[in-house]
């Protein structure tokens, strides 16, 4: 779509021309006539900073998530002009931004935010269109994944129009102080151990097996290979993007005598006193026997003893078994958001 920015120094002739053009435009485009989209690498931290702070407030207030660590990371990349994406400028001020990262053949839309002080829908749509145009122009780009918290306004129609397949994801929260502690029962001859780094490889294998033909493997293709699952694990355990990993509230279930895993639950701290389950899975032949429930209860109890007050997680709405398990444990859905995959 052409850039609709018309400089104000057009003079009288320009104003007449502008109003003539405006009269021909659809309503939503008229509202964004002074908007300009620029490459994120041309923007400065100072320009984007107010938006980042607004966004962090949404994460804190609505998801009980301290986004400041992620924000500092974004700022560092912005400073180095190394973050790919787009910024929407309205009369010179940033009103929205979105960014993506590249991982081999895949582009990951890492975030999109549009200030609620503006009409979010049309601005978000323009940001997505411009960003996807540049992403698809990259020769290695075979797949694009997007998981967007809806702080930037509605994105579903814009993603669908761009050929994405959409899935609803739920952000769920458990009040650890309200739920009474229950002793999990694991009577299956299996051993329950705290996380240890020697479980990286066995846990990658477990994830690969547990998500075979699973809806989450469609949303995140890392689950579809052992190597991808190992990358996913290293991201959540070693890097700060999804909070600070908590080994003392992360557990594995295994047969005594070897390191092959039957189940695992991994937890991070995403704000003071707030834990987040970054992974829970049970090997297919062992599902439906109470192990998933026992792992979740073990992690919740460990968090309680560390004086955590809440535990959150995200789940795909179509994953009925998992949603049922979390609801039975007392989790409630506090936000829904969209995960999109291109091509369909
Ligand atoms: C989700 C998962 C961890 C649950 O572990 P599990 O050991 O199978 O679950 P449990 O046996 O503890 O069952 C928990 C509840 O789900 C129900 N359940 C288990 N399997 C089910 C199935 N196939 N269909 C419907 N309900 C099922 C159980 O009846 C139980 O409910 P109840 O307490 O009301 O009886 C496991 O199925 C799994 O690894 N799935 C693949 C990976 C995944 O989806 N992870 C979660 C991502 S958010």
C-alpha cells in the first residue's frame, strides 16, 4: 500500500489537493492520513521509549508480568540499530511499533504494540502489512510465526488477510494463596527429581515425543524435531526472554536407573512472586494416569514454599486435555490472544 503521508508544507494548493484525495479515501484510511511508517532501524530509543513503557504497564497490570527485562533487551537492540521491524509515526511521534527476529528459515514476530490513544486497528494493520512485505522479501523466509498479546489492538483480521492460520491461546492464572496445598501422588514406581542440566537432551526428546501430531507443533515448529526442542529448552532455561528459570520449581519424572524422561514441568519467575509454567508434558504412553496433574501440583507446592503468590501459563484453546487439567487445578483464563502461522 502506498505511503499516505502528505507533508504539511504543501501550501494552499496542497491543502486543496489533500482534501480532494481525502474525499476519495475510505474512512479508516482518512484517519491515518498523517501516519508514516519507517524502518525500526531508523528509529531512536528516545522515540520508542514512551511506547515501551506503556506496553510494560499493560504486561504488569493485565498479565502480572514484569516486562522490564525484555524491554531493556529491546532497547539494547534498538540502540545498535539491529532490530528489524517497523514504527508508525503520527505527526513525528511514535504511536506503534512491531519487530521480528529471524531464525534460520523462520521469522518470528516478537511483538506489536499500538498506543490506545490512537485508533489501534488501522495502525496495527499498516504495521503488519509493511513488516510482512519486508519479511517475505527475504529469500530464506519459508515460515512466519506470530504470538501477539492483544495490547496493540485487534490483529486477527489483518493476519487472516495476510494468509495466516490463526489459533486462540489462553493466558491462565492460579492464585497460589487461595488454592490449598495438595500432596501429589506418584505411585507408579517413577522417580521425581529436581531439574538438572544433564536433562537437557532427554527433555528435548520428551518434548519431541509428547508434541508429535499436536496442535502446538503447528504453532511452534521447534517442537517437531529433537534439535528444535533443544533450542526451545535452551531459550527458556538459559536466556531471560521468558523470565528467570527456577530450577527449584522445575521437575522431571523418570524411570529409576536411567535418564529417559516420562514427564517434565519447567517454571520461570516472571515478576516478583509470580511463576510461569514454561513447559509441562508427559510421554504419550503415560498420559491420562494423573502424572500431569502431579507434576503441576509439585511445581505449585515448590513455588508456595518459595513464597510465590501466583502461577501463570499459556495454553492453546484447542488443547482440551490441558485446559481441563488447568481448570481442575484452579487456573482461570485472564486473557486470550492470537497465535498465527504463515503459510496456512
Ligand atoms: C497435558 C498433559 C501434560 C496432561 O498430563 P496427563 O498426565 O495426561 O494428565 P492427567 O492424567 O494428570 O490428567 C489430568 C486431567 O486431564 C484429563 N485427561 C487426561 N487425558 C485426557 C484425554 N486424553 N482426554 C480428556 N481428558 C483427559 C484427566 O481425566 C484429568 O482430569 P480429571 O482430574 O478431571 O480426571 C499431557 O496430556 C501432555 O503431555 N500432553 C502433550 C503436551 C501438552 O499438551 N502440554 C501442555 C501444553 S500447555
